[in-house]
């Protein structure tokens, strides 16, 4: 069709021409648009770098300006947003701070508009505003992430797109909040719409605002965020036009492609430097407890597990393939997704590990690929699968990819680049009606903004200091969330003792907040959206003998005497574990105390009730018995672990004393050495792997599974490539070739 980039830039007449040329030349040559030489960079490298620095500066400023002009509290406070500049055919050139891998969705949405003839109908003109939140057509991970696209024209020629995304406050589903945890199909996902023209002449249509008012529970905040995204896009458009005036249109059109090819080459070199080629496997599970939630949809009335299995293949060229063969089939639940949204999680470790010395562009997509078997959780063979909470399931998938790369780095001899990766985010959400009849919906992004950092092979992780989905770790101010959610008052927010993956180096501790319900008005209903729950760990195995992170758990204290006790001067319970201590010690009495280790259903809350979360813990690295015992004593004195964990997990015996009324611990060296030796000998007396395998094989042959586990394996066998996983399973357990569950 076109012989090279110069031919494309001279003769392409439409966006369809550009898209087809990019695909063809890239596929044929292995380089972006067939670029063999970075001519502009080689001719004047300083000019080339200055050009890109100015592009990058525009998108950075767009974020900072727009979120301070018009934004919801979540849009203003958190890192849950992104502004970007894209090529006309959808590749990203520059990103602001924020959740950068959403540039995957830009490619999907812009491709959809081009391939479906949007140039002709409804038309793509200067000042047109497009928006979407659809996973199937536009790559959104869930309906809570809403995108704005503004085409950029110069002298009548389309030269790019300004794009923006942020996590809105409420998605308009039957279950209120940003991530509905109960959805049978996509009709229950909330307000879902494909790429649509929602405004012209830089002005949103009147019906667009009315739609937010009619179909979501937080219309004021959602409209503010819509204006925030558009404001930033207009700022990008203005900045790009000034840059083109300075450098010239011809320079701009070639330079933006060279920038992306430069990134692609840098990614390849970084993979060569950091990774040992090989095959790296990982798996994770998520419990779905829908049994008894509703009889209206009998096909969804069941308990089961979702199985995510990833095989990361790093080839010598080098290229990376993340193969999800063996992952569960999509199901009638909220935790499915589509390839674009899944890729947003898949590419998180790529931006986190391979872009340190280059530009963050779509160049990272061309030598690192994902594969989602047709019919699996991340690639349903129907457009009607729910995707309202894919982010809950895809974070473990992203962690599997990250941990695979970590093992590849570790094999090469790197340490500082290695981490036990988890991302057990959580968000409390819901809706209510105030005493005056005002209805509202909400999402508390606190535990989305930051989680604990996992352990390294040389140091402990750090609590509430990391998030693999954004560079902007920020859990927000308590006061922001209190005025956003009128009945919610914080009684406490602190780290939870023992709540981490243990190891030679332990992960950072998870966080807990206590939300006290005060004068909720006519009604208040809450639920949670989030990653894993405590019935399974975040990923199946930890790093090098360390424990994986424990998952989230929740406490609902209802119909209690807490209000009266607070009036009497009872110190506030500051965390979920402290609530349970108060109840066990008789300080608080409650007629309804629930501990949730799986996703709670939507709960009605009354005045004086409490809802508390414990989430965001991180995994450990290495054998706990190899941990420096003085580090264990330090953890005891900081009240980060208990005596029980110090002894049972780490084999450390501590001497306890009291100084000025404060408990202090010292190491009992002799008893600790003796205890650890006993633990090591006890390990040697345990059953061998062979004996374990023989015992478990008998269970497999007899099909001795509880129903949720049996269902999970059958699901993994039933995707398009499920037979490959069935053969793998049969081979591992040495079963008859025709074995079926």
C-alpha cells in the first residue's frame, strides 16, 4: 500500500489510510511505520529532545491546570487520572503523571472510531468532543473510568488527539459505586457507552449533562470531572498548535513517529539487559460468592473461584509474551473484562520496569504482547459479559506479570529492580438519601490511592507508599472523604499488626480505616469494590520462600452500643482488628457483627453503625526463619507484629519487660537459635513432595473436589484453548488422556 513513512506522510488521505499503513509497515518490517533510521534525531539530537520535552511539558501542565479548575474531590486529590497526546491513528506520544497504561485504551477507542467510519458519520471536526467508558469497543477497564477525546487540527489537517481519563465517583449501576461487585451481565454494569460525539465547538451537548444527571448517583461530581478532562484536552490542543508553529508541520509529523520507534528500540535493549530468557509461570485465584444473593438470576446463583494463569515467555530476540491460557472462562459475575482493559493491567510492569531511560510512548506495545484465549475472563466470546469490576481481577494478573519479570531480573543478578509485587486495592462505595431527600452516590478512593510496597531481596517493603497502577501514591485526606460522604466519620486510620506477607524481608503492612455512621438520613447502603479477599492470598505463591500478601477483609458492626460508649469516654476503635478486640473484651456489645473474607453484599447502615476495612498488604521475600532476629524485635517494639507471629512464623523468642508503663522486647538469643533449629529439623520430617503428590493425585483421580473447585477447573478447560490447559493438568497428575471432571 505504502512503501515507507515518507510515502505515508505524503500520500495518506484519511485516518483509515494511516492506520492501515502503520499496521502493514510495522508488521512487515518489525519497526514502527517501517522506520529504519531516526533521521531527525541523528541530524539534530538536541532539537529532537527539546521538541519532545515541549510535548511532554504540555501534557504535564494540562493535568495540573485542569484538576485545579474543575474537578471532583477524587479527580483533584488522587492519581486516578491521565492526560495524553496521541497520533492521529491512536498511538500515545506523551503522558502526564497518573495511570499511564490507560494509553492502551486510547489505541482501542481510536481504532474503533477509525474502522467504523467516524470520519464520515458522525464526522471528526475541529472542536468535536468524544467520550466513552466501554470495555468492548473502547478498552475501558470498567465503567468507572471515563475517557474524553478531542481531535487536534492544524491548517485543516488532523495531526493528533488530546486524550484524558479519570475514575469518576459513581457509575450508575444497580449496585452503587464505581465498581459494582454484583453484576450478571453488562446491562448491570452501569452507564456504559461506546465512543460517542458528545459535543461540538468545544462545548458539551446539553443532553450530555442531562444524561449524567439521569443515569448516575453523583451527577455533580461526574459533570465536574467531565469538564476537567475537556479542559486539559483543550490545553493540550493549544500547546500542540504552538509547538507545530515553532517546529513546522513536516517536522512534527515525522518526529512523533520517530519518538515512538525510539521508545520501541529502548524497550528491546532494556529487556536484553535486565532479563534472562525463559518461561515463567504464575497463578492466582479469586473467590466469587454469589450463592443466595438473588434468585432472580438462577444462572448466577452460585459460588466459584476465578483462576488466572499466566505463562510469561521471554525469548532471546527479545520479545515478551504473556499467555493467559488456562484462565477461567468468563462467567455471570462482575469480574470479567475485555482485552483492552485487561492490557491496562498487563502493561503495568512494563511501564514500571522498562521505561526508566526512555520516553513513555506506545513504543512499549510492539515487542511485548498479551494473549487472552477466546472465551476467557479477559476475552469473553460475547459482548454481553459484565465488566464492572475487572480491575478487581486484573490486578492479580498484573502482579503475576510483574513477579515473572522480577524472577527474570533476579536470575540476571539484579536486586534493586526485584520486588514481591501485589496490589490489593479496595474502595468503599455506596449510595444514600439524606434527611432532606437529597440522593447521592459515592466512592472512597482511599485504598485505591496507595497500598503497601512488597519486600525486596535486601529490605522490607514500606506501608502505604506504592501503587503499581500510578506514580502518584496518595490516599487522600480524611477530611476530603468526610465531606464527600456526609454520614461517614473517621474514628481511626492505622496500620494493622501482622497484616503482611512475611519472609526474610517482610512486605509493608496493610492499612485499616474505621468509618462511623452518624445521622445517615433516610437510608445508606454500602459495599466494596476491590481486588482479592481473604479467602485466598493475592497471588498463589510468594517470592523465594516468602509468604504472599494476605488479602482484604472487612468488619461490619451494626446495632451496637458504640454511640453510648463513646459518650461515656471509650477510646475510639482505630482499626478493624481493634474493633474485634473491643468486642471480645466486652468493651462494645453488638447484635450484628459480621467479618467478611469474601466480597460483602450491599449493606444497609444505620446511625452508630461501623464499617471497617483492612486492605493493601504486601508480600514478603525469602525464608522467614532467615530473618535477622533483631529486625523481628524491632517490629515487636514498633507494634507491627505480635509475639505470636514472632514465635510461630519467625522462630524468635522475645523477653518482655515494661519501661515507664510501655512494653519493650529484647531478644532471647539462645532460645531463638534453639527454636529455629527445631523448626528446620521439623521441616525435614514433613512429608516429601513425592508423598504429597501421590496423596493429592489420588484425590484428583477420585475427583474429590468441593464444588467451587471442580467448577473452576472445568471452567479453565472450556475456553478456546482450554484443551491445552487440560492436557497440562493431565500431564502433571499423570492421568488418563481422556480424564474429565
